[in-house]
C-alpha cells in the first residue's frame, strides 16, 4: 500500500484497550478517564479480521499497544490469533512491563516476538512520581522475565523532557548497555499543540518515512497520531476505512485535539 506521498504503508499499531494500571503524568490524569464500554471495544475476532485484511494488502509489521495491553483480558489468546496470520514478519508489543513476570513466557509461546518496555528512570521515587502508582522493582522484574522468555531485542522507551543527556535518561542508557538492551529516547509530546520530534534510536516522528497506521480500541483507523482524522471500521467496513486512511494520510503531523496517548497507543 502506497499513500499519496509514495510512502509504503506496512506497519499497523493496534490499541487493544484504553485501560492502564499506571497513571503516568504525561499520558493520563491522576483520577483516570472515562473508559470505553465493553460493547465499544473491538472483539478479538474483529481485530483479527482487520489484521488479515491489512496483511493481505501489504502490512507486515504489527505492534500491540494500549493503554496497557496486558490488562486486556485474554491478551495471550489474541497474540496467538494474530501470530497465526501468514505474512506477519514482525509482531511486537509496547508495555509498561508490570505484568510481564506473569505473561512473558506465555506471550513468547503464543508467538509474540519482542517487546518495548517503558522506563523513564531508575530512581524508584522518581518512577513512582511519574507513574503515580507504579513500582520500579516490578518493572525491572518484568524486564528480566522478558529476557528469560526470549522476547528480544528488548527496547526501552524512555521519555525525556529536553535531552537524552538528562541524568535519568543517561542512567537508563547505562542500564540498557549493561543488560544487553536497546534504548529509544522519546521527547515528551503534546498532541494539542503538535509538539513532537524524531525518536532517538528509532524512526518514530520522522514524517518523511512514516509507514504506519493506527487502530484504536474502539475501531477507528487513524492515518497519523498528530491528526484528528479517523475512519470508523465498523461503520465504513474494513476495506473502505483502509482506503480512506491511506489516501488521506497527511504529509506530516500537525495537531490532535480529539484523541489522547492512552487511547491511541502513542
């Protein structure tokens, strides 16, 4: 699939839930948000049909996101269903890591290939302040569980304020180096004002080579994170939603005043 700017669209990010067991300051209000109802959330069968269509039309890379994807009931079964779709070359997940001690081995057996784990600091007090409810030691145990299960390469997503030279970022970089991990520095973004930049150590934020579409937990196909455009798969049908998303993918991101990171997947 090629968009209007001749970019090959082969990457689908799927938000399977808008729920999360953390309340990170840059993602969600402390009191939480009004969650989608069970009826609004795409079923596993709906997600699989969407992925099948995407793969048949050029999608080869799928990432499962949230919210926190591991809080979605039956998530291992969904991973297994997606992994069985012929043509997917890269199946990954972004997670805060807190539930990996419970699920890492099962996810690997189900067909998940690798994980990105959010880690902004190795200071337990700062970690608690950022996540409001998170326990750093549990996340570190999750990283170890992912290593043991072979969900590699493991990438650490580290949100930074201004620079990857910030003390917390440098500590995370050293931790990654010492433990055979990789780190991606993500400048803190603002959807409403359109503040974003290229991810250090990754390709996110580079509009010129953007190859992705995003599927929200309630079935909206988005051509760009920094855009209000979305196409309702249930209302339009899978083929038409994909066609519209591809044809209307903007040359570059601008602003998003209708969505949030917790329900789009970042």
